[in-house]
């Protein structure tokens, strides 16, 4: 059964686009503009910085009724009682994340363009799988490309939600929804200008696709 709340605009933070002092205002603007999920992604901050920022973002998401997930760190997600975690193929696996988080939390898994990986993740207890990149990505330019048709095939074979990521903007996101995506994960098109007014407007445009 598809998780009913994994649907809509899925905002992902990026420290190269959002300086520390602008993180909370930019995140709040995305939520005000309609983002239904927010993932904290930061590969450069110290553990203490990440702990503090994740806790603040968690509070913000709860205020706006959105889901909050931590990227790649199930231990941190468990510590701050986040709604879940998003892991890659080399981040310790679903079983470890589930042990740390417990049965009620969300675990999302990157599956690139591999339907077999997605089926394995679903069988192992993932709550959603993410495919992409579908379009040229400024965040991960070297990521392998994915054909939007994989969403259609996955929607026929999987019962968990499908998240699309990679170069998504208001002009190209609609076709991914038509192919079967339940949520659109966006970084650059949302936070390339971290001014709150710009983020909110971008979030509104992306949310309107749903």
C-alpha cells in the first residue's frame, strides 16, 4: 500500500546553495510554497551542526504539517525523532536503518535507474524508492541518467511510492507525474536563489504540477 503522505513537492536542502544563516528561512519558504516533504542534506557540516540544524528543521516541518527526513544518517534521524531517512546504495542498508529508527518511520532508498534495485528495496521494507536523474543535474552532474519510462514500469510492479529526482523544474516535472511519480524531489530549481520570496514562488510553481 502506498504511503499516503509521500506525495507532492519534496524539497531537499543543499549547503552550497543555502548558506547556514539562510537555511531556516529558505526551508520555511519552501514549506509555505507547498512542499510536503523536506530532506536535510549536508555532507560538509560537523555532527553537532547537523544535529542542531536537523532539530530546527524538524520543528519547522511539524509546524507546517510536512514530513522531515534526514539524508544518509539514520542514527541522527533516530536521535531527533525525524519522520524518516533517505539512504543511498552504500549507506548501511535498510535493515540497519530500520533497527535504528523503528517500525513507524519512513525509509527511502535511491535506486538510480535500476528497477531490480527498487524491487529489492521494496522487499526489504523500504517505504519509497527514488529514481533519477531524469534531466541534467547541477547538484549531481555525474549521476547516471534515467529514462522516465522506468516510472511507468515501476508503478506497475511496485506498491510503494515513487520519487523522481534530478534536474526537475516546473517545465519538465509534469511528464514525470504522468509516468507515475508520486513525488518530485527538487534542489536547484527550488533553492538556486535562497531568498525566501523566490523560494516560495518556486515552490508554488512546482506544487501546482500536482
